[in-house]
């Protein structure tokens, strides 16, 4: 699965959960303190984002990152992706700003490595 498909699948899942919780983009963006335009781009799948931002969105929606990713059938069936995301979640309690984790780079490579920025 390529980067664009990951971005669209993740964005669609975020939009579905947000709507299921009767939240507008404005309400969610205020709750998690990110720009509404940024949230809109993420939901459309037209903007890459960091894992840190995805975790913030997931917290605002009261869902885990793994559960968010498993909402999409193609992502759900990607066993390698599931294992890599589980590994990533182990660093959730660390300072994620120290890590260079983006959908753009890491999801396309199935999050092959978790490494600190140089």
C-alpha cells in the first residue's frame, strides 16, 4: 500500500470517528489544539502528519492509534503494519519530538525503524 492510500485510509477513519462522536472539525480542533485547516487536510488524506499529531488526534477521539488504523480493512489485514505500530506505541510516553516519525516516511516503509533524530 502506498503513502497516498495510507493517508486517505487514516483520514477517512478519523472523519468517521469524529462524526460518530458528533464532533465538528472545529470542535475537535479546539479540543486538541490544532488548526482546523490542518485537521481538514489530514481527514482528506492530502497532508502528511507526524505520529505525535496522530496520537493527539486519537487522544481527542478517545481511541488508540492501533484501533484507528485497524478501522480500515486494507490496514487491518497488514500484519506487519500492526506489529510496527505496536512497537511505536511503546515510545508513547517518551518525548516524541525527539523522533523523526512521519506518515510520509515511516508508513510508506511500514515503519521499518524507530530511531532518534540525528
